[in-house]
């Protein structure tokens, strides 16, 4: 049988193989019929078509950086010094025993005075009585001596005026009278000092406690030097704070201070720098500053540990951005401003601020939007995809 070499008629799919298929041999079967196995050959040729045909080209996809943006707004900014300190009273009065005797605390509203009570200047807090006090005072004896010396002086003066005695006698009588008056005054002072009276208005901080800190009952014997009470005004307190480093050169007397205590949340108490220590502490290398704190509310107490913010400068209604929006590129402070689907890098001049927001004095305008997250890989003109923000 003679073989026939010719081009065959193929379907449109087979026609795409024209440049890869030629000189195929077929048996003299009816036209357009393939011999057995031809169907598999067609499938193989389709695979060849995929390999031999022209390569598939896809359009390049440009990557967009996902970012979060925030609007440049208006706000108030501050330059402040943060410090901590302990509250104390501006002054403390101690009432102590001068003569050995029996303790008797004063009464208020039918009950004995107690710690936390308010007292006013001139109010009796306690009295010390007993034989020891009476002996120490000797008031009756010194009063009689004074009265006797006064009578003698009057009689001597009459004799001197009549010329019956010389000047020496009148001087001696005068000296005796002065000595008697001094002794009598001392006796009165002992009596007064054994009536313990507060010289100021204030609150009783401590009252009649023994060496172990336990309250003492009336009628107990107390010795000279025993501290019956400590009284202090609490309407205004003092916070002692330590200033360190470069802040030493920025703080000055008269600056306003905000005082906070965690027990009262965000409530602020007004204060002011009253005075600065004349020297630096040699151990801590810190400058001690005394801050007067308004405690008219009565919430603060001596001994509390507080936070203090000394306000150096405050600017209101200025352009501000989140601190996270500012990046450092080649030693320059920059932000990335959103414009359409791209960002523009701008150099900015910063002003006052804190850890959250900062003033921008130039470079951006209020109302523009800046990137606050995702700016680590951004460059001028980068395409971005906004995923969140204001």
C-alpha cells in the first residue's frame, strides 16, 4: 500500500497549530476521518499549542501602601515639666508639756477632741493639772510676795518724798518689787503653759499618743516634753518636688502647676511654684521646688504622693498633628500629606507638644490629612490605600 503525504483539513482549533504541524500521514480512509488514536493526538497538539504559541502578557499591578490618616486640627499645646512629690502642711504647731502632771483633753460638743477636728486660734486643746503643776507654778506664794513688795515700795516712796530716807533706800525697794513681779509673772506663765492653747487655726494631726502610737486616756501622767498635739492648717498644702537635668534651667518661681492624685482620677488641683532651694541636693543631684497647692476642697491630705505638672508655656488654637505623623528623614522632620491616591512629603517646623500631639508651625494647614500609620516605607509620591483614619 502506498503512503500518501499531504496536508489535511483540520478544525479551527487544529488550524492554530499550522506552524508546528506538517507532513502528517493518514490512511486512505474516508475524507476528514482520522485513524484510531487520532483523538489523543489532537489533545496533545492542543498542549503543544499552549507551549509553542505566543506567550501570555498581563498588565503590571502597582502596589499601594495601606495607611491610616488623621486630619490636621486645632488644639492647645503646652511645654511642661513632669515631676512627683509628697504633700505636707505649710506649718505645724506642736503643743508640749512643760511640767509633770495629769493630762486632761478638752471637749467639743460633749465629746473629747480627736484627730481630724478643726480648732481655732486661742482654743484650749488640753490642760495639765496636779500637785507637780501647782508646786511648779507656786502662784499663790509669788502673788503674796509681789503684793508685799508693792506695799513696801509705796511706803518707802512716801518716806523718800518726805526726805526721811536717802535715794539708796528707794532704789533697793524698787529692785525688790521688780524681782517679786518677775517671779509672779513666771508663775502665771507656768499656769498658762499647762493650759495648752493652739496659736493658729488648723486641723489636729496627732493627739495624745504614747510611744507605741496608741491613744492615751484622760488622767494619765505625762512628763515634761511630751507632745500632746500637732496642729496644722490644711486649706493650703505644699508639694515638695525634685527637678533634675535640663529642667533645672527652665523652672522658676511663680509658674502655675497642676497637681494630680490617682485617687481622684483626672481631677486637677491648682498650684504654684512658691520657692526654689538655694542649692542642689548632693545625693540626688536634684533641685527641690516647693509648690503651694490649693486644698480648699479638703480632699488632699498631708503625706499623699502626687504628680505635678509645671507649665512652662501654653499656646492655644494652633495647628496640631498626632506625634505619630512626624517622621525623621535625613535629619529633617517630615510628614506625608494625602493628595488623592498618593502622598506628598513635606518638611515641617514643630513647636510645643507632648507624647500624643505636637504643634506644627509651618509645612501643613488645618484641614489637610496626614499619614499616622504605615509611613515607615513611604516616599514622596508613593501610592497609598487608606484603610482607616479621620
